[in-house]
C-alpha cells in the first residue's frame, strides 16, 4: 500500500477536504543527485516534500552547508510563509522522490486553516532561528549538534516601541521584526541580524520589535556538555575497540569547512580532520582502534578524537 506523502507534519492539521485539495495539485517526480530544487534568492514560492532520499541546504554566498536532511521532510516552506525570496539553495544529495506543493495553494490554506497556519509559522520561526545561528551569529562555527541544541534555547520576546531591553551582559539577540537601538549612539540592529549586549550599554526597541534572546550561559552549558561527552567517548575507546559507521555514511571535502563533512542519509553530520574522513570506508566494525591509527599514520589522539566526534554525532557506533 502506497504511503500518503501528506500524512506528515503540519499537513496532518488540515481538514480532509483541504488535504484532498492540496493533493489534487501536488506533483510527484524523481530528482537525480545534484538536482537543484531551490536556488537562493529566486522568487519561487513552491514547497517540496521529500518522500525519500536526502537533500543538502546550502548558503551559496558563504559557501556553507547549513544542513543535510533526510526524508520525510519539507523544504521551501519559508518562502510561502514569509513571502520573501529564497533564503538558501536546496540540492538533492541523493536520488530523491519529490512532491511539489504549489505555493499559491499553500498560502490559501494558511489563510483558511488556523491550526495549519500556526504550525507552518512555528516551523518557519524555528527554521529562521536555526539558519541565523548557522549563518550570521558568532556561534556559526560551533559543532552542528551544539547549534541545534542552542536553537531550542532561544527565548522569544515581544517589545513595545521604545521599551528598554533588560538582560545580562553579553547576551545575544536575534532581531526578527523591528530593530534594536543602542541608546548611547543610536546604532541600530535591523531585522535579520544579531546584536550582542555590551557591558554598561543600554538597548531599546525601535518600534514594535520581536526578537529571540540567547543567553551566553546557555551557550557555555552546551559547549561544556558536548566536550564532556566527547571526553567520555574518547576515554572508552581502547586500542582493541572497534567502531562501525552507520549505513549511508559519506564524506564531502569542502574548502570552507576546515576539515571534511561526514553525513548519513538522515540529518546527522559532523566535521572531522581529513585523516579521520579517510578512514570512513574502513569503519566496518572489524578493525580495532589500534589498527585504524596505524593505517592512518597520524597520532592516536587525533584519530580517537575524530572517532569520538563521529560517535557523538550518531554517525558511528562503538562495537563490543
């Protein structure tokens, strides 16, 4: 029996007639690896359901991979909700089955179906926050799992015009609407940008302003937790330990990463040293850590640290 692609996420909140209406205009097709589904800055408004396969979300201007996403997933909905140009490119990373959902129909359903509208807007807000953390914030070069955790720690705030913004020194604000003004000199941070509080400075909302707040204490907590997990995993990797990569694990060499990107067919990704990336094909669970280190010709610490990163990112597992 064929699975209904619309039995997914926010589409489950549509009433049956609305879902049938969307199904009637949806078009299923096959995309080969490398097919560009969405081009950054284009004016298209269609959304795409990825039924099987995986796609890569790319910031072309910054030459940065923002995410590797496996099916089932929805991409392109941000343009539908925000009515702005495409914020990133989406490229098929593997052969994919894709369902095109016309943007015009989705906007009509958003205006007619309140629960669906709320779900789509909440989804878009999280995507925007995640994208801003990965592209524009001073935290963008942290490991992907830390950035993902920090996205869930963003606190939404709504401010009236001229309202003082109370907060702790060095907290970060992502401005979603309106602007933040530094009172000393009137310097403004507009919607779409981050501002970090400076000690002794005062800030206020310039007009009705919506923002996300991120406390640096939360950032420190996530970094410490991640480092402790890596240390614990590394300590468990003895010379006789064996590590196995998950199915579908692949390596992408990209100059802007400072290493190599390792990913699977789902949403797991990690950046490791090239020496560790070169071992992926040999991580079949038969070779010991001692053998892997010897074959790499690199220091044990470098290899063990990289293996720990892969295990922490759910790209590999420790075999008994």
